[in-house]
C-alpha cells in the first residue's frame, strides 16, 4: 500500500485528504451462523475475470467517481487468482482537496466494485468443497443509492489488476 500511496500523492500535490480502503478475504463469507466452523471455514477464494473487460469497467467506475466529486487522483488495485483468508483482495486509494470528496469517491468505487465489476468468485472451504459466490442484494442496494444521485454520469480512468500467487490444483 505504501508505494501506491506515494505514487498517488505525487499525482495529487494539492490534496488535503487521502482515503485508503483495503479489503481482505474473510474466513466466513456468509452472514448466517456457522454450524461447523472448521468445515465451513473459507481457506481461499478464487477470482476469475476477463482482463480487458474487467479493467475497462473498473476504469469507467474510477472516471465516474472523478466526474461526481473533485478528485485529484485515484488508484484501484484488485487482485485475481487464488487468495487465502486474510490476504488483501482490493485496494482503493482516492485523494482530493477535501475529506468528504475523498470519502465519497472511495465509497462509490467500492460500492461499484462490489455490485458492477465483472469478477467471478469461488470459495474453497476447509471441507474440500467449493462453490461460486452469488451476488448480494445488499451490494446492489448500496450502489443504487449513488446511481439515484447522479444517473447521467459515466466515463473511464485508472485500473490495475494484480495477479495473486499461482496455484495448480
């Protein structure tokens, strides 16, 4: 995160705020009570994507954020491949002259990533079973509130997709 923050701060020299969000792979991905924690624990998450399609969509999300708020810079790094519980999966850095624009821009990008980015996730569990993760209605609802505020904006900007360690199964 430190190197990405340094690069972003160099881009937004007049920034009064920098918001950083780092998401990690959770051991338990579901909201219900776990009956058998040792068997149901997520050991890894596999993220699949179509590189150019995903990168273009994330770039559009970042550009949309820059159109809605006076952002001075933005970096989005989303890892793909196999990731283990506790590992970072996404990093969103946003800088602006004032904190509210930076907070709003970062939250908008995360809400868009959770509901709009073309990623396919498969949970691998301690039991040896795996399952594709369905989209959550709560993620779509979180993004819908932004869409209602500015329905006419869209565009394209910066996106980095970082591969995780490669594993052959």
